[in-house]
C-alpha cells in the first residue's frame, strides 16, 4: 500500500493519500495547528495522535447509534483508513451556547443557552473566510440538493443529541461544533473529522475551555487539554 500511496489532498492539519483500494483513503493527522483561516500556525507535539484517536472513538460511537460515517479503522497512532467521499463544499455548524463568531457577527451576549440548537451552513472556503450561506445558495450553485440539505440538518441534529449526552455525563459541555458530509455510493456519509479542533468543549464545573480556543486565545496547554477531554470520555491515548 505504501508504494502505491499518493498525496491527493493536504488541509491545515490532515493529509489524504490514496491506497491500493480505489474506494479508500489513508487519512494522516499531523501536529500542525492553525486558526483564523490559516493566519496563525504552529506545530504542537502529539496533537496528531490525540486527534486520530479522538476521531476514531467519536466515529465508532456514532456508528453504533445509526450515524453512517466514512471511518473504517485505525491504521497507526496518527493514521486511519476512511472511505473515499465526494465532499460537499459546506460546513454544518450546530451551536448549543452562543459564543465565538456568532457573538461577534450578531452582537449578542456570550453564554446564551439555546432552547433548541442553532443550525447554520457555511461555505467551505478559507480565502473567503468560510461565509455564512443558506439553503438557497446551496441549491442555486449546485453544492447540494434539497434532499441532501434536509439530510444534513436532520443528521447533524441527531449527532448533537448523541454527543451532547455523551459529553454531559462526563462532566463536559459540547458548546458547538462543525461537521461535513460527502457522497458515497449515492448516499451521504459523515466525513472529515470530529475532534477538539472543530468543536468547543467546556468543563461543566469550571467553565474552562478545553478545545482549540486555547490556541486561538494563547491560553496554552492545547494538547494537554485535548488529552483531558479524551480521558474524561474514556479514550485510550
């Protein structure tokens, strides 16, 4: 497999390589860390391994609860085998508590807890700053169909129920998160990753941030905080 492997995509913190199976890819988690659409960058030792293990745990947890994902198996400490998806260029964001860009964009107070989760679509485009979009944008520009839009909304909210419960019983708050989907054999699967890089997690007792906000805000102990969350969830790292 190694001899046939070719780099096909390199993101801010992950790389995708071909495998001997045309329907599968090797996903490599790097220690690279970035924020503000790539304007702030740093390598944090051990982050790749934590995120790989974290994602494997979450994807398996969701699969057991009826959410189909692209994840197949771990390959090494920093590598996983995943199904090759045709990714939709949209990010699905769920917010349980108001914070971050939502507060800056709307001028609302941080910490507002929503009675019902707030759902938003964003175009996946770093050069444009991942702009907010709506259902009409997605269908008008051919980024997805109405059925796919409805599926993403419904499935992302299902994920929120499952993971909010998981985090809550381990003394954590899942504040918000983003997920992405891709086409595989005429259906949508959950793709990309679910790690502290793409969500906000607070300690339920102290309110301490245990996610990539520690990197954004120069709070330090980024990888250590990811490890704390992993250990609370029972992830073996």
